[in-house]
C-alpha cells in the first residue's frame, strides 16, 4: 500500500455511501422455471446429472463468478473473478459458454468470443454499478476533457466500454492506469471507491465518476474496526470497491491498521492469498459468495465476512434450474451489436492483455 495522502472528495457526500438499495428481481426466466413441468418434477441430484449430460452434448463450458451461489460454483468448469473469466472465455475451445454471472460479464464474453454462443441463464442478472453510467454520459463527460483517456471498469455495459480507451478490472486497474502517459488526463468510471484506491496506489490524480456497487458501498469503517477488535491477529482482505476504502488506506498510512496484515485485493487476489498465507483467520470485505470459494480453497482456515448481509441479489438470480433450462433450451443468448462489439473489443483486449 502507498503511504501517500488520500485526497478528500469534492464534498463529504461524494464519499459517504448512500442507503443501500436491495432491488427485488422478478424475471421471465424465473417465471419460466416455475411453470416448467419437467423442472418441477426434478430433484437436485437429477438436475445436476441432467446438466452434466447437456454440458457434454452441447459442447459447453460453464463459467461462474466467485459471487455465485455455492451450488453453481461447485458445478462450474471454472470459477474466478472478472479478469480470469474473461481470459477463460477467450481461451475456451468449446462452442457454447454458459456464463453464471451478471449481464455485463456475458456481454464481455460474447465480444471476446464472436464465434461462440454465450448464454446467460437469467438476463435479469444486472449490476447496480453498471447501471450508474450510460454511454451518452461518457460522451458528454469526455467533451469537457479534450484529449483525456477514458478508463472503464469492467462493471459497465458494452456500449459504455465502446466509448472507452481502456477497460480494467479490480485486479489490474492500477497497472492499466500506470500504463497511460503521465501527461494525459484520465477519466475513470464508474466506481468512485475503486478510483480512489487506484489514485493512491498509482500516485496519480484522476477525474472520478461517482458510481458505486450498492453491496460493496455498504461495507463501512465501523465493520472493519468491530471485527478487528474481536480478531486482532486476523488478516484483513478488502475489495477496492468497498465504501470504507479511503478510511482504511488512511488508517494504514497513520498506523491505525496493521500494514502487514491489510490487503486490498480482487476476488482472484483473495483466492491466491487464501492459498498462500498461513494466517488462520481472514476477515473478508466483499460479497459473501466469495467465502464459499475461499473455504473450498483453504478448508483449514477461518473466513469471516465483514458484513454477512453483503449479498448481491443480481448474482443470486442464477440458480440450478435456470442453468439446466439454459442448456436444454439454449436460452438466453448474450448479443452485442456488431459496431458496439467492435469498438468495445479494443478496450477489452487491452484489459485482457494487462497483468494484474
């Protein structure tokens, strides 16, 4: 971590997470599953066996994000973070990709794999962060900063990526920004908290879009201090989207948090930390689906969520019956208009090529 000062936002309200929105999700896919007589008569074991058969018959690979339900993670061919999943999709030799994640992830896979069919088991699996910025807003923002470089976090829709010069994930955002010439302005979107973290580590001021993930924004400084008081020898693993990131970086630089036991990591980085670090207890600041992956990787360790209610309803819309139906009926295909895909591919390729 950098010891540099963390800049103040333009006003206190810019950094303070708003009251979290927990959207209720009703979807066509959910209704279709409820009305499906075959699915209604299947046990969990029968459905899993059916998925295995269809996976072979359809020449399919199942990719799942670390925030997916435990059962979905367990049946996937590969589980990872956004950057890892993008690379897996691009490298896959299967003709069909079933993407168990959210909509922008399936779009990204479709852009990277134009010769493959990419299915999202429920198109209602959206993202509150991606919804915080539109392509038109990016174009307008750019008009005020001629010559600036636009860096779009992967948590954006395809048409927003098409307006960007670079795409990034939480795993490689710092290296992406470091690769941009120092004399260029950077417009970073849409996550404010990730942007503040990148500024600190890269040592570079940027113009930040004031978006947030409603789940991560709700992880607060008080959650950190309360659990560290109970587990003072634990490692602290924080996702850079967390609403407490500025306070935690400041606390590290001021000695209030132990620098040697405080880690800001992507979910892929958290997995690697779990594999390689012997500290018996990790406090985990991200969506709670990550704990299943960590416990699978390191069953002898104890992982504790900073907030047990850090649940993304969008990620949880992907269920076993919907995966079965996606494979059986080949629904729902992620499609991106050709011109949008072509323009977005430039920024996405830069993301995939940049190390974490």
